[in-house]
C-alpha cells in the first residue's frame, strides 16, 4: 500500500482541528491508548501538564498504568494534574487498562483482539486507532498499521505523534517522500517535537543526505538528550559518512542510556571491526549474542571476525552453531571453508565453497577460492572451470589470473598459461608475478623472455635471493649452450 497524503491539507487541518484537540483535557482512554501506542511517559507527562485531564486518576487506575510500564514521571504528573470538565466515568475501561498491561508484556495478538472490540463500540476514538496501529506495527503488519494511523490522523489531525507514526510506517515502506512529509507535518504542529526530528533524520538519511540527517538527529537530541534510539540512528549515519570515531561515540552513548540495546552492541562491533580493532569488535558481538541469541547476523559477524583473526576453531564453532540454528542462513560458507583449508580439510572446504558459489553465483572471489581448493586436491579440470569463471567475472583480479595460469600450466598448456601470468603482471606487477611468469616461460623454452622477467623480479625485490639464483641458473645454461 502506498497512500499519499496532501501535506498542505494535513497542516491546514492541524492548524484548526489540531488546536481544538490540543486545548481539550486528556481522557483516561487517551492516556491508556497512547501508552499502549508507545508514547513515552515523559511525553505523556508533558501533554498532561499542557492540557490537563478530564478524569479522576484513582489509585486503581494508576496502579494499572504502572503495571503497563508507566514511569514515575507520568504517574506523578497525573497525581498532580487538576481534573477539568470531569466526565461521568472516573476510570477507564478495564479492558483497555488490561490491554495496556498485555502490550507491555508484548502479548500483541491479545491486545489486537481487545482493541478491535473496543473500536467496534467507539469507531471514532482516534486514540484507540493509534494504539491498534502501534500494535500492528510491532507485528510488522505495516499496511494494516498504516490504515489505523491514517484513521487516527483523520479523526485527530492535530496530534503530532500520529504523524510521527505515519512517518515511520512510510520509512519502513521505503517511501521517503511521504515519510519526510509526515515528519514535517508533525514539526509544523509541534516545532519542539524530538521524535519528529528523529524521523526526519531517518528519512533524510535514507535519501543519502547524511549531513542533513546528522543535523536532524542532533536537533532531536537537543530536545530529548536521553533518547538511546536517536544516538543509535546517529551512529548509523556517522558510520555511513565514514566518521568511525563519531559513530563509536554515538553507539557508546546509546549503550550508556540502554545497556541491553543489542543492536547498538552489534553495530558498535561493526565500526570497531572497520577500525581493525578485532578483539573489541568480538567483545561487542558477544554481548549482542548474549542479549539476542537468535539473531543470525550477530553470530555471522562474530564468526567472520574470528576468521580474520585466524582463530579458526572459534570461527567453526560459531558458524556450525549458526547453521544448526538457522539452516537457511546463506553467508559464512567462505569463512568456514577458509578455516577448513587452514586445517587441511580440503574436501570439507570444497563442499562449503560450492555452497558459497551456489548462494552467490556471480561472486568472482567465491569461484576463485573454489578453484584454488580444487587445485590443492589435484582436480585440475574442475579447477580450470571455476578459475575461468572467476576471471570472466573479475578480469582485474591478479589472483584469479595467477591461479588460472597455474591450472593451465598443470595441463601443459604453456602458451595459455603465459597469457594469464602476463595478465596477472598487468594487473599487479609484483616481483612474485614476474617470477612465476618467468618460470612458465622457461618451461616453454622462452629463455630470453624468462631472463628479462627474472631481472625485473630481482630489481623489484633485491632482497629475495631466489630470483637472483634462478636468473644466474638461466644465464649459465644459456652460456653453456645446453638450451636453445
């Protein structure tokens, strides 16, 4: 679903109906519904102070709110509020307060049923639609959530949090234009709304304007400096800007505010990895794994980092556990193969590399490494097939040309091997590549060319005695007349 709102229409409604709504005292239904809908206790307390309440906050109601996750700032704010225009009902529907408790416990299916029943009786209650939209959002039912938030916005266009929720739904649907429009609508209603700035930053970042996104996140943090999620979003954007030091600081601040934020631990691990601080990255991945043991990406990153440290036993243990837990997980086979090859378990490595190629058939590296492994098991024909594919997919890979040349050389096709070694030299003119070309030229009886390649190799790496020794050997043979 891709429902586009007229930004001008929403803002105009917000300026009229929204002002009327903002001047109306809060009902207990709104307090409970917005708590279900994820509005923070701090924000609800501010709205309570601004608008007052239309009910008497009896102890039973406050106790139910506390059980539903309400923080002291909200409970104290309700106790201090002066009821205005007190309605006949002095407490909320028991079903609604029970739904708030269930929502806090993440029993969203039960909450959905209760809210739908309540909406049947009160179809024009914007707060109930808002709560249901949030619950649907938690279950990743984005289209249904959009319907509920849209209805809530139609009924009460002046509530900025509804436009924030719409912005988030559009962001997850990759509809950045509508996400931007909704975040800006929320800011037009409430210019100090920190969440609107955060969502504005998300939408801007998705369009690749990272500087502007960072500015929006910092605007949000000025208004709500204790929001771990905003620091997390800032960390992602700074990482995308290659500001690794700034990203580390942002993630660490998020973790100071919320130590059990596994996504921040995981992303901090990614940044530390990019800084080549592998031990620190592993430490963060381990915390993320403990907090979210079923998150496959965390285990995969941990296993991959073990591979880079050549801690192959740990890498194998991590990936084997991952594949048992998530048999459909596709990445990591190359790492497992590397570990098995280091342990000289070549057949096992080849099986893993075939899976890597199957999962990424256009991956030049996967084909090349499979070809290398096949060379080690003396399956020259299969190696040739893989290495030819690797060269076609990655013509600027010196390693692919080098190993293809080796396979051709093994088959005594020296002319073709020489061409591949020459390609390796073209891409990467190292002493080693010149040397291997020279060796193949010797096998093809091309001694003058071989001598020139050995001289180049010796010049590029004068400390390598092998190049000089082979050069001297070829010179002696040429002078003795024992070679053509």
